[in-house]
C-alpha cells in the first residue's frame, strides 16, 4: 500500500544501556527516547528496567555497567521487568516512521529481538554513519563520553541521568547533519540548497537506501518539526527547496572552492635585487644572502664576458668554502656541546671529544674564513665592482663590503677566543675547560645565524611567557611538565645555532607542544621564515592541527594568534575536482526514448550516486583531503569497478586532463603550504617539497623519526603491478565482453566515413591505422602479461637475483617489450589528438579527457619499466619480485638512503629528529646506521640528548613473562605453541574483563588467533576487535577506546602511534618478540652486504629492542594510568641471546608463573580485581578448562 504523502512525519531518537551485548542472555537496563513530529509536541521518556530475573545460568551484571549508567542495583531491583514495561515503551513509539540510533549493528539486533520482538520495527537510522557521511571533517563521536561532550550545548536538567546526556549528544548529531543538508548557498539566481538537492538526486536512482530515505524525509519537514517543548518550530531550519535538474548540473559544472588562494606570490621590493625569496628580510646582510644576490646578477650578465667568468668563479669558490665552513662549525659546536654539558666523564654512551680532531677542525675553520675573506676582497677590487662602467647595483657592492668586514671581524674574534684551545696540555673533561667551552659556544650562533643567514635568536623570556600563558588558561587542563620545558630549551638552542640534531623525548613529555612553542617563537621573531613539521602518519598530522595547534593559538592573549598553519599530504590524498565533475556527468546520464540507459556498461545505481555525494562532502568540507581511500573503496566498490573512476590528484590532476588548473584541490593545498608559517607534512612528502616551500623553510622537525628511514626509502621506491597494467590495456583495448576506447573510436570513425558526403576530401586511413597500431600494441602487452605467469603461484617477495635464471631472463625480456609497446601506445594517442574529435563521434570533452589520460598512463608505465630495467643490474638498488596467484609486483628500492638524508639536512638551516624511541642501548647507532648505511655510520648531529619520561614505570606498571609457553620455532609446526598462546590470551582477557590490547608481528598470524579466540571470548561476553587490514582502522580504535570491556588485536602501525589513556587499556600483551623477518629482501641484502657484527649485534638485535620499547609505550599515557605488560614469548627468559632484550623494557619481567592460571591470578591481584572476579563468580581453573576445550574443539 503506497504511503500517504500528506501523513505527518514522526520520528524518535533512542538509546539504550544493556547489561551485555547478547539479547538472548542480557537485559535492557535503561531505555531513553525523544519523540518528535510535525503534529506533536516533543516528548522525552526513559525507563529503568529490573534485570535481576533475566539472569541465565547465574550470570552476574558487571559492576562497571552500574557505574556507566549511574543506576544502583538497589534502584533497579525496585523497578519492573522488561516484559512488564514493553507495552508502555511500544505505546510511546507508536506511529513513528523511523528511529535514530547509534551503532546500528548492535542496536538493530536489540530493537528487533527485544524492543519490538514479534513486530516489524520502523527503519533504524544509524546517526554515527550519517554523521561521518555528511561531516567528514569532524571526529566521529564513537564513545558515550564523546557524545556527552557533543551534547553539552543542549540544556540538561540536574536530575538527568547519563543516558539523557547521551541522548543530548545524539540530538546534537542530528542537528549538525540537518544543518549540512539544509545549508544555503547564493548564486546569480538567488539562494539554493545544493546538498539537499543532491540527496534528492541520489535517491532518484535505482536501488534502496532506507537510512538516507528516512533522513531525507526528516530534512524535508525539519522547519515544521516542534523541536523544543513550548516553542513552535524549535531549532531554526530553512524551508527546503530542490534545485531544478538544469540548475543542479550547472551548479556542479561551475563549482570551485570558496577559499581560493589566487596569488602565486606577493610582490617584492625590486630595489632589493636578489630578494627573490618570499618576504626576504631587508636587514639580512648574511653571506648566503649576498651569494643569492650575486647569482641573481649573474643570471642577467653576459655569459661570454671575462668579468662574468671571474665573478662566477668567485661566487662558486665562496659557496664551496661556505659549505665547508658550515660542516666545521657543526662539528666543533657538537664537540663543545658535549664537553660543556658533560656531567659524567666516565659515561661511555658517547665517544668523548677528541683533542686532535678538535684542534684540527679549529685550524680548518680559520683557514676557510681566510679563504672567504680573500675571495670577497678579490671580488670587491675586481673590474666588475671597481670599474667605472660597472652594472653592479650599489646595494650589491655595499653587501660585499659589509660581508668582507664581517668576515674579518668574526675571524679575528674567533681567533682570539679559540687561541687558548690550540695550546696543548688541556684536559677536555676538566671543569674549567668545560666552562670555557660553554663561553665559546655562545659565539657560534653568530656564525650560524649572522654569517650563514640572518636570523633573530629565540630568547628564554619568550619561552617562559608562552608557557605562562598556556598554563594560565584553565580550560586547556594543561599540566606543568618540567620535562617539556627542558625539551623546548633544547629545541631553542638548536634553532639559534643551526645544523642537525637528535632529541629523544620519553612518553608523556609532551613533545608536540614542546617543539611547536620554540618553533612559533622562532617565527614570531622571523616571520619571513617557515617551520616544517614532518610526521609518520596522517592521523598525527591531523592531530597536530586540530589539537596542539588549537591549544597553542586559541587562548586569550596568545603570542602566536597571527601565525598560520597548513597541511600538505601526498598528492594521492587529494580529490581532483575535475575528475569528480566528470564522474557526476557519468552518473547523471539521461535515458533514451526506449527508457534504457545510454551506456549499458554504466548502469546508474543509488549506491553510486551516494558514493559521489560523499566525495563531494569531502571536497567541500575537507578541502578535498581524501585520506581513507581504502575505507571508501571497500564501502563503494562499484565506483571504481563500473566507472573507472581514478579520482585522486596523483592520477587525474595533470595538465590537459584537469580543467581546474591551479584551482584544484592539490594545487590549492600547495599554495596554502607556501604561505603558511607552519607546514605539517609527512615523511614521504619531505623529499618532494616544492622549491617555493624549500626556499622559505628554515627549520624542519622530523617527528616519529625512528620511522623516518623506512618511510624515506618507501618514498624513493617504485613498483610495477601486473594488475594495474592489465586494467590499463583493458580500458584501452577492451575484453571479450566489453569494448575498449580504441574500438569506440574505430566504430565512430567508420560510421563517419560511411555517412560522409562524396567530395568531402578527408581521408580516414591514417587515424584508422593509428588506432589499429594501438590495439595491436595492447594485444602485445596482454600477451606479455599472460606469458609472465603461465601458472598460478604464491611467491613470497624475494630479490630479483634469487629468481631462477630462466624466470629472470623471461621477465627481463617482458619488461623491455612492455617498454616498447607503451612507447607505441603513447605516440599513437598523441597523434590521435591531432584529429578533430567530431570524426570519432565522441563528445569533445570525453575525447580529450580519455586520450590525455591514456597518454599519461602509457608514459608513466613506460617510465617505470625503463627504471626497472636500468635498476636490475645496478648495485645501488634492491629489485624484488612478488606473485600472488597470477598477479605479480616488481619493485625497486634504494639500498642506501644516505644521499637523500644529506640533501634534506642541507635543505634546512636546522633539522631536528625527534621521537620517543631514538636511542637503543644508550646510543644512536641504530638510527645512524639506518640513515647513512654501514660505511657512513658516523655522528652527523651537532648535539643529541635524551629526556626521560615523566612516568614512574616501577609504580605504574607490572611486568611478566610466560615461561610455561613452549618456545616458538619458525622451522617446525607450532600447534602446541598456538594452543598455549590462545589459552593464555583468552584467560588473561577474562581475568581483566577485557581492557586488553594484544600486539602481533603479522596480519595472518593475528587473523588465525582471532578466529580461534573470538568464539571463546563470546562465551564470556567480551567483544574482540580486529584491526582492519585495509583503511585507517579509526572506527575500531574509537570503539575500543569507548568500550572498556573489549579486547583489541593489532599489528604493524598499532605498535606505535595509538593512544588509549585510562582503564580502557590496562593490559598489553606481546605475542612474539618483534624480530625482523629474515626472509625480507632488504633484510637479506643487509645481511649480505654488512659486516656480521654490524648486522646481527647492532641492526637486528637493536631493532627488536626498539620495537619492544615502542609497544611498551602504548600502555601508559598518563600519570594516573596503571597496567600490566606481558611478553608471551618464552624465549625472552629462556633463550641466551634474547634475554638481553629485557633491558629495552623499563620494568622487570617476573617469570615465576608456571601456568596460565597462575599468571591470570597474579594479574587479578596486581590490578585489585579480586572483588570483581568473585562478584562474577569466575573460577580461573574452570574458566581455563572451558577455554582449552573450546580452542581444541575449534582446531
């Protein structure tokens, strides 16, 4: 029966607390609901339910359930059972068209099986999903505490329970969603509501989406709903008006970002010749600035002139001497730093300053400055500067004179100060000597920032004032941490001196604010400069902007409110506006007269249009930052499959392909990055920063620097995937069941030729021949790809040189053949561009878009194949091969990244590498080895330091190992080990009633354990969460943070970079020691090339220890946290080589437990959970037996 269009819309917002997750054995404890309608006043009601007679098998309600609800067990005992109040609840919900809930997966089961029972419930709309869809820029309130914070603006009564506050948060979520849907924009014809119109457009396609249909129904009448009792209309919403189809199409066609950065660069003072650097300080008379000015003059000079040659040689010599001088300054400064700050002469963690090296460096420094003085003098007295017909501007001559005077003065000053150090017999560890070095050290910033560049130094008073203002803002809830101040003072000294530094900050130091404060103070004094912060993950990038930067700049009286910040991610993380518009056109295809879509291959489905609408929200609300590509393709697979939608900027944002040009998402992000004072980027992007940014950036902070070498190598790697190449040739030349673009062009050309009037005078033989050549080349590519893997196989990634000789030769020939075919395809499409698209009977826009796209793709594939062919015999690269079924991947990666590291160090005046885990075994040897390689592992840092964590681990953490578990052995079957591990993990999770994270070394191992343990924990009503293999896993992280009784399995990135303060994470278990995989191609290559002691004792062993430290750091995030750290790998306490790894962990691992039951009993007593276990009636021996039986049954 069709729905009455005049029927008033009624809906409810409902939330319930339950005693557990299973409707068959648990009970509703508290049910709260708000009801709204066009024809009714808003009503709110709630019911407390007596769950006592709902027990099955003597099941006890957890104490934490009572705490979360704010209901006492005594109060609940006085209430009615659910069966006795169900009718009243259904009566309250009578007539509602939909119910808005949170977490529909769980709520749906409860509403269907318990609330409505035998009745059919109305559509249940998941507010979490809708909030994430329409407000992608906002953090999703997964937890109840986050919902309560979100609903703070809603007026609440004092007697309101916690559940009412959760409802307020849900009410706030719905309000935010409706405001987005009903938002108005103005154009030439007046106001319109594009999102509302686009939702209507999406719903008009084939298919069904009850959630969106219900939400659209509410949005359509939102202005008529009585939202607040006693107030007509309640919240204010605009009357919804749909845009006409033509207006909607035109709106999308004309759309562009509203906050465009139009200017490429602000104009500079032309009288300052050489001031080509943005916002260059006119007071900058440094030698480096002088060289820039001279280079600028040389760019206009007569290249054949003898005078020009003399000036060029002089400038080159000064540049070389300046670079040499800088290296000497950093070396001497590093030794002075160490000597001045050394408190323990016997400390062997770092080699003491060597007197011979020290004095030699001082002599070389004086020699360099003498050389610079001579060259500047020669330039000043040369004909270009002293002749009457000189074209050198007076300002440049003055710069040379000033630089010469400064060089002479600084050289004499340093000579007088450093002369005593050249006298033999000094003891470098003597206190008087250290005081003298501290005095000299104060002069080195003059070289670093008055001589090399002009920089105003940071003063201690500025840091103290910044911290005072921060701590005075009570709304920020910041704590005074001395460790953070020490950290900031080190960063201040580094910025004032220049050069590369390494700084470890223990967990809880507050390093992000610790480097942002001196960084901003540097910018406050030098606003023409820029500070670049490079992090390991996108999540951390976003956190810096949304959390720490807001904290620093938003308080009243902030010193840094006028500083700007920008994020620059990899090009793949941005949507191409032009590609999104093309996809809209494809999804908006009209039907022909027979009522069939114009293209059968592009059947439009409702899901496709909503996928597009989500991307449009990302474009408009997140400036096109498309971070979770994996999550999107998993949810909307048809977009990529049916419409060949390559929407990211890396694929689509190219000249002649993207019509938005500099107004597209990524170019706009680059412009914002150029103008920002602080730029947040990632490790991968650091090597590819635009020249405009590098010229201005003076400081680079590399956060999470322990991951920097791997990320830098990844950024320098290239891969060729058989699947990608096959997809390309299928799009161009089609398949058996689908015609390719070449065939579409051929068909159109033949039809045009057949209908062309006699005497038209145009030949079609040439374009037809070109298309046939492209088609033949695609056929050849397909044949190459099929011949490359004639049999299905799974080959774990291995080095090229490990492949059988015949396989290597065949693949090498295939790569060379692919290179030739890609060149033919590229050339063919370039020739096709010369013809008028009308002869191919293809729309002009589609013709140019697709032809240009295929040119770029062929060029890119050809470039990669050439690069691989060259890299295979090259010792500088490691080339690998991996095969899964019939698909393969060939990758080349640099063995050493030393050159890339040195380039980054040279690109900035100051570089600071910082992390919580830089030091291993009290040295930076592991970091240096990974950055520079075996032969170049020498100290490159001016200074380095380690700031200990403010946490008292001995008081906050209890550690244990599990010697009763059999040793893991990768050579043999480990079935007994798996059963022991599974039993122990499950029993420990039961003992702590969840509150546990378990870290694994591989995803496959984690999945196998999950399949084994999940049925066990379900019996104890403990949710087991699994890290997503693809995507960000943000929903899983938030769910674990908000669900105290849950267990989380994680691997790879979960070892670092995730935080769970509070009781949610009270137990961290390590399944196996995180040793590097000896089968990994790069690991094998290092084992072969490096010395045995370097590989095993330094790199391999220290990697394991660093990884253990990273895992341990997940457990304690606040001073109030308490937890257990358990290593389940018995080799940690039994294997003679692996016992040494215990020193990486700051707590003792007790190994006195000979069974899983004994370990669980210790865990319960350590955490003070004995009363809770007794209340639940859990017997550890019995629970352990149940777990073993279930696990053995599943095996």
